[in-house]
C-alpha cells in the first residue's frame, strides 16, 4: 500500500507530466525515490522526464534501476524502447 506522501507526489508528478512541466516531474521523481527507494515508480517517472527533456543518456540508468526493482513493470520497457528509437 502506498503512503499518503508517496501517493501525493505520484499524483503531482503525473499532473506535471500531463501539463508538460518536465522539470517538475524530475522533482517529483526524486521525492518518490526519497520516500520509497525500493519502488520502481519514482525511477520510471524521473527517467520519463529526462526522455521528454531529450536527456536520454540520463534516463537509461534510472530505467535499469526501475527494471531491476520491478522487472514486469511495462512502462519501463516502453521508455527504454522510446529512448533508443526516438532521435
């Protein structure tokens, strides 16, 4: 079960993504990692933000960590593919 603090940061991060506030997305990804470093969501959110900011090389280690923590997390695979195929 997610803590209220984690849930709030997740919602804020998702809103930042939807509003294309990718720098804010990075901050919320950091907050999620700080709250629960064993949850793949924070690493994935931060990686997605880096991809949106065209900073793919910074995203890859975060995606590796997210996949290590939760190998079946489909969004991680999507981000890896996107970061490799998008010029």
